[in-house]
C-alpha cells in the first residue's frame, strides 16, 4: 500500500528488487505488482490474501505526512476466513478513519 502511493521513481526502484515466493499466492512478477497499484490508489487500501502466509489475510491503509507522502501503514491481519466480504468494508472504513487520525497528527490534510 505504501508503494502504491509513492512517487514513480520510488516504484521503479522498488520493482528492481528480488521478490521471494512465500506461498503459491505470492506475487513475484514486478509487472503484476505494478498493475495492482492503480486499483490500490483508487480504493485507498490493499489486501493480501495468503501471499505471505497461506492461512492469513492482511488489509492495509497508508499513513501520510505533511508532504502528502506515505510514511507508514496501518494493517489488520486475520485468518483467511476472517476477511469476508461483509466485514471487509467495515474494516476498510475503520482502518481509513484510524489512518486519517494518525496522518492528521503528522500534519497531513486531505485536499
């Protein structure tokens, strides 16, 4: 999620690295990762389903500083079944509210 809200140069540099496969769901192709970034920016969050640990899901939202740069993220980690569609929107909203509160403390203000 931090990468999605970073500048183009940072994205390109990050995608030059080596990506390790942790599970069958791990995305290791830099172009596939890059293709996900516009949707993450559009929706304001990222979800990983079994990419690091097959039994877990992670939802993350960026935290911004006064320069409108992502400097951290807040995330919820749950078992794979715990992130159901009916609870997903509630979790996204809670994460976004919390991230907004933290970002405001870092002097970030939405346009």
